[in-house]
C-alpha cells in the first residue's frame, strides 16, 4: 500500500510540474493576444490612420474574433524556391504590387497535411526592419461565412534557424473590408486551406 501511494505521489507531482510549466506559457500567450486585440480596437477607433470610415466609427464596438486557440500556432520549416519568381499579385483594384514567391510552408491541421506559398513584399525587402518580413495570404473553409470571403493575411518573420511561426490567431482582414478605397492583395488559389481555420479575425459585419 505504501508503494502504491508513493507511486501515486510521484505521478501527481509529475503532472503538476507539467501543468505548471505549460499553463503560464499558454496564459501569457492569450493575455498578450487579448492585449493586442484591445489595442487594435483603440487604434481603429481613434487613429488618423484607421481604415474605418467616419460612418463606421459611429457604431464601432470592436472587431470580431474567434476565441484564442494555441493549436493554431504552428512552427514549420520553409521549403525555399531555388529560383523564386517575382509576381505581380492581383489586388482588389488595378494595382499590381511585386511579391517574391519565397517558398512553401507545410503543416498539419486536424490530421490533414496542408501546403501554402509564403511571399516577400519586394518593396519592403530593402526597408530596415523588414528584411525578414514574410506575408501569407490565405483562404479557408470559413471564408465567406464566419470570416471574410476575400481571405485573410498573416504576417511572419523568418526565424534564425530558417523556420517560421504561422500564428492563425493573428490572422487579420485586409483593410478593404472596412473601406473600399484600399487596394488589397487577393490570396492566390494555391493558398486555399481545406480546413476550418477557426482562429483569428472574423468578418467585420
């Protein structure tokens, strides 16, 4: 009986140690994410650079989001293109900004493997602080339903080991969702993710 209690105590201690190590990281992540969202609401409401129209600001009560879910935070390696193409990316207007097809990112969601192309904005490549800036426009099964039909964006930076963190909780809408005067890149068809990305920003209306 004493041996069983001792084994139980060791197992309990192990579980508590695991929880104590995991929970602060998860809680800290969610707190930081919620703070970002609160700050973004404030900027949308008061900043001179807000994409909201004066009419929208009258009824604005904050952006809509899926609940935070750490299972949608993915660190993956990038399969870089040996000779990347520079493309003119289609937008919601006639503007055709230049993007470098940097490489592909593969990841697993809900037991299924997905593969998308990640880009680099040519205009930003020589801008200090944006040398490692990467851009992931995508659509998924929620597009046109819970999320904006034209797709959403994720911004990421290349990590020192060559990998990248894709945080779908930080997926955001293009500015043209709030104001049609903006010109927004349209996610290419190759970046349709055949899964429900119940993370990040929902549709504005």
